[in-house]
């Protein structure tokens, strides 16, 4: 390596520095004056070159803009907006050369460059140029694009987001058509309101609203020649005043600057000549259903003139029927002006059970002719219905808890039903009782119902039967419901009466599984599962805790774990308390603990001496062997260099690379190389091996020395 000093060459174009200045010749040894003058010249030239090299350099060009985001004004669809100027500036110190200015993004069709004063421009420091962007949207909503400036600047390409909002007015009329009710010619209708709303995103300009003809009239016009901001609305009213009978159709024209203008709102009206019309309050009169002995039931029909001329009632007739009668009152032969009315009384007289019908015919001078009104009615008696007709509790566990069953008593007739009481007739069993009686001394209207809850409880297994008697208030009617239930118990079966968990090392653990099955005919409740005895045993999984009751043939699982602290045979007992037959069960649990295998680490050699080496020179690789001298598996952790000079020693991957353990008797190797760095002098370090045989890592001492390199002798050229 040469010991001559490096000369800082100037950058191209920098003033005051020559790129071709040759190095000064070395001065010859000795004190001749000419040689000393040459040496001083060389020193001065080197000093000037160093001063130029370390002088501050001008910074690179940077593309900047006055704005981070350009927001152009809102623009209507289909209309070009104003040209929007964008200033590009050189924010650096060196000249900026702009190669191109383009637009890039998903809305490229809505933007264009109307003028580009930046492409191929050369900008000095802080100098700027300008481009003009034109926004011409074709669809509503926000539009975004990037102005992309490609240049010689480090931040090229420079992207400047441009955003624009496309808007347009939208006219919404409510309603879109007006249909006026029929009225007599020469009269005027009530005024109907029309609301115009701008549901668009820009202002809406309305022209003068116009209705042709002389029968629809615009009133209270608050819309013509107005401007509605987005979301604003205006109102006007329309009046229909026909001069003669017939249907009229016109359109209200709404001129505006909204798309689709002008908009038309349909106006429809009808004028009629005076015509009498008979309207009856009921097209059919139904008296419903009542008890046969409830007496006469009355109602009435209202007759009204809904037309425009005088209505004359000519006759009122009823078909032959003994179940109905009518009273014409003032209606027969009456003359009714427009909207006048009269009443006809109708009576339902049936005293026998059954369904009845008749017809009343109303004749008048109305153009539609006679009107028939159908009369119907029925008489019935109450009827008691019990559901279910028998109550079977099925299989019930013998636990002392009460099982409940419900009976629904329904009045399926149309007359009130009175219930006196409900009694249990035991039939030799005392297992049944009335738990909740909401029917005794109750009157059920037609269609109503009530409920009686029956309880079933016994402490003895077997079949039990009885019946419930329901007595009505009227007469001696009694309805019986049979009651039945069978009391049973659950039966616990274990997958084993004794559970051997097997052999396990001290410090490790072993598990065993026990299955509990309900082999009975009803649910089995598991009250408690616990271990009695050694503390080295525990229940690791209790699947029976979340299943308080096992259905027939269902099962749950208990997992037992033994983690011994000392070698030897260990035993405990698992106790299970339940509500089935026998009530308790016990399982003997055992295990055998042995001492664990032990791993031992041995490292050879214990220290490595690399000797003396030049700085930066590599030594030969020395091999370190790691051996598992024990009878257990040796876990290997990190293998790394430590000590005062860890950077001067390097690990060369060997057979230990990627291993996480060594089997008993197994070994692997690690390579070590010495590469000293400056300065010269002795070096020391250590190879650190983290392992599982103990908490202390194993180490190998490393030592070496960096040799002092003598300085090269200076020579004088001939």
C-alpha cells in the first residue's frame, strides 16, 4: 500500500481548481535549497487541494411547488372550467432540468394540460415555471389526478395531487303529477301544493313556470324566476276550476338549467254533471255469533246521497226470514239532498242454535239501480276443550325435585264458560298435585283460555297414575284428564375402576383419561369430582364440570396428571359424587416415578492461542469440539464470541450449525479464526456456548496478538 497522500480532485465545472494538476515530485534527501523550495511548493499545492475538497458543495436541484395539493374550483358536468395555473419551482441550489410534465391517474379523461411552460425548461435555483390545467368533468363526484414532473432532481418523478369536484343541479318535483278529485262544472277545487327541490350539487336556476289553457291556474308561485342552492326548495299551488263536464289534462312546464329541462308536471282533473248516488254504510251486515238465549240483537244501516242531485228512496224490502226484522224509519219514500242521510233499523231475533241469513233490497232513482245488503248471524253454546287430553310426564329422575306439566283449557264456543274447580283424583298415587290453578272460579269468554299446572314428584322408582277432574259452573259437566309418570334414576359407569398412569421421570408429567357414562334411563347429575391423597396428582381437565347433567348414554371425560417430585410409586383416589344409583364412586389412581437422565457438556480444547498476525490477515481455522458426556439429551443454545475483543475472532460454521441438541455421546464442531484489527497489541476473547446442562455457559479462552507493522522507508527518486 502506498503512503502518498490522496489528492482531492475538484468536481467538473468548479472554479479555481484544475482537474489536471499533477502531484508534486518528492524532494530528494538532503538540504539543497532547490529541493527545499520544491518541497514547499508541493505542500502548498496539497493544502490548496484539501481546502477545495472540504469546501461546502452546492446542493442538488429539488422540484417543489407552493401547494401540497391543488384544489381546482367546482365545475358543472360537460362545461370547461377556467385554466388553473400550477407553479413548479427549483427549491435546490444546482440547475433543474425538467424533462416532461404529464398527467397521471384514474380520472385522466377529466383533466388536460392547456399550456405547458415547464417541459424542457432549465430552472436556476429558486426559479419557477408554470403549467395550466383544464378541468372538464363528464361524471358527478370527486376527481383526482397527479401532475407528474420528470427531471434530473433526486426527488424525480415529483407528483402533485390535483383534485376537482364535478357538480350539476338536479330538479325533483313532488309530486310529479296532480290528480284532482271530481267536482261539479263551474266549481273550483281546493288548491294542491307542488314542491320543487334542487337535489343536485350546484345552484339551480328556474325560469317562469307556465300552465296552458284556462282551467288549471297557478297560485302562490314562489318558484318562477328563482335560484335554488343545493338542497333548497320552493313551493307553488295549483287550482282546478272546470267550466263544463269532462276530463281535463294539462302540464305545468318548469324551465330550468337542470339536465332534461324543461320538466313537465302532469295535471289531471274531472268535472261532472249533477247525478244522485245511493251509498249504504254496510255492504253486508253480520251479527256474529251469540248464545241462543241472549235475546234480540239490533243494528242499523245508514243510507246517504253521495251524488250531486236529489235522491228518492222508492222501496225497502226483506226476503222471508223468521230470524231478522227491519224498521224503515224515515227512509222509505224519503228525498235526500246531497250528503243527506237516513237510517234503517235491523234486528236479529233467532232463539234457536244455528246459522241464519237474509237480504234487504234498497231501491231508489240512482242510476246504478237497487242495492242489496246481506244479513248474517249465528247462535251457539259454550264448549270446553282441554289440551292435551292426557298428561304423560314420561321418565322423571328420582331427585325430590318437582316436574311440571301444563294443561290448556279453551272455550271453543262463543258463549262465556264458567269453571267451578279442578281436583286431583289420586287413584292410589300421591305423586301428583295441582301446582298452579288459573282456571278454578274463572269465566272464559269465547276464544279465551286458561292454564293449570300439574306437579309430579316422588322419591320412589316406579309407575304412577291419577286423573284430574275439571267441573263446569253450569250443570254437572265434568271433564277428566289422565295423569301418568314414571320415576327413574341415572346409572354411572366408569371406563376403569383403577387407572395406571404408567412411568414418568421426576420433573416431567404423565396424563391418564377416565370416561364417565350415564347408562341409566334419565339424566344423571355429577355433583363433585375430587382427588384424595398425594399432592403430586391433579385434575388437569374436568370435562364433567361443564356438564352438570348427563343425558342417557352421554359421557364426560376427566384427565388426571401426575408430576412427581421424587422417585417411587405414588397412589391416590378419585371420588365422584352423583345423584344416580349408589350416589358415589371411587377410582384408584397410581404411577411410578423415576429419576431423569442427566446431560453433561465437555468442550475441547479449553483454550486456543493463535499467536501473532498482521492486522487484517486471517489465521488458520482452529476446531473446537462440543461433546455430550451424559446419558440425557443436551440442549444447545446460542454459540457466540465474547470477551474484550469480540470483533477480532470469528466463528466459522461447522457441524454445530443449526443443531438444537446433542444425543448422549454425540458431538459437533465449531471453527474459530483470528483476524486482528488495528491497533497493534495483544487480543483476548472467548467462545461462549449456552446449553441445557447447567445455568452457566461453557467457554473456551481465545488469545492472539496483532503485529506492529513498521512504517515504509522514504526514498528519493533519482
